[in-house]
């Protein structure tokens, strides 16, 4: 296995991780932005006011996108495991 293959595998893994986590991260980012705007408009600066909606949004997004995320990661793991004989041999 040459260094180029290692870098390619690492790059593919990081891209897969980012694309799999993106729905949850973007949802939490959007909810945080909305809550920040509401807090600035109402001048209520409560820590739990920003924390609880983010957690609820993350759980809801995991419930919606969870099967896709799990399938995505299982496919990647399967392809990595199938690649082992060609790398070792």
C-alpha cells in the first residue's frame, strides 16, 4: 500500500463522515441561529433556551435521517472491509 492510497482512503473517509453528519449539523446550526435571533430580539439570555431546542432538533433529525446515515456508514464500512484483501495481498 503506497502513501497515495492511504491519503485517498483517508480523504474518502473524511468526506463520507462530513456528508453523513451534515444533516444533523446543519439543523442544529439553523436552530441555533433562529434561537439567537429570538434571544437578541427579546433580550432573554437564558442558557437552556438555546440548548434545549438544539437537542430536540438533533434528536428529530436523527429520527428522520438516521436510517439513511446508518446505511451510508454501513456501505462505507462494507467497502473498506472488502478492500482489505486487495491491500494486504
